[in-house]
C-alpha cells in the first residue's frame, strides 16, 4: 500500500531540516546574522512605497521582469537576456542547481563546489540534488585562493557541475 512517505524520493528522507542559529532576545541587540537593519525605513522610502501602491498591486507582475531586466542590462552594459530576475537569491540558487546539477546520472555524481565558510544553503542544495559536495576552505584571512593555488593543492574540481562563488562573502564581508 502506498503511503505519503513511500511517494517521497528516498534521497529526501536523508536530508536534515534547516536549523536556524540562536535568536537572542536582548533589547537593543543588532542581529547581523539575520541581516537585520537596526534602523527603521526612511520616511522618503515609506512615502515612495505608499505612492507606488495602486491598482497594479492586485495584478501579477510581468513574468519575465522585462522592464527591470532592460534597465539592469543598460546599467551593466549587457543584453536583457543576460539578466535573470527571481524571488530572492535562494530561488535563483535553486534554479541554477536544477539547471546544472544532474542528480540521476549513471556516471559519477555531479559536484557542487563552493568556498567555506559561506552560505549554508549551498550544501543543502547539493544534498537535495544528490550531488557530491566540494567545500573548499578560504584562506585564513577569508580571501579566496588563486587559481594557481587551487590547481597546486588539487582541491578544486575544474569540471564541477556548479561552482558557487559568494561575493561579498557573508562570514567575512570580503569580495
């Protein structure tokens, strides 16, 4: 007999739930670990938001974010088709993983690699797709090793299915 548990991919059963860091409740504490801003929005920002809320709020936005992509392309001197818009970085990272990491390969596991310490979602995305993880340590000063060093130390997979380079990197703020 099929149960809901039987319908879930076996790989998902082995995943661990996200465990958020401790959230201290101390008055006046600025929690940088959650990207919180200790200051309220500027009154100008609040006015701009209120002025922008009109009848369009009830409508779906353009699904390709065409106007935004055109403005960003002009700013960055590229074509709109070189810009992807999403609902935050987590969605874009998940899309990249789905696009580049083949989890059902009969060959060796696809590899997702990233520097560490870095964003805790990277290994989770690799696990969800059944990929091998290649966390490569940053230097002691939190800078990235150069290509020659990565080759010399044989820690970098130059054929990885997906390489994630965080800049600026959250633990250090370095680019």
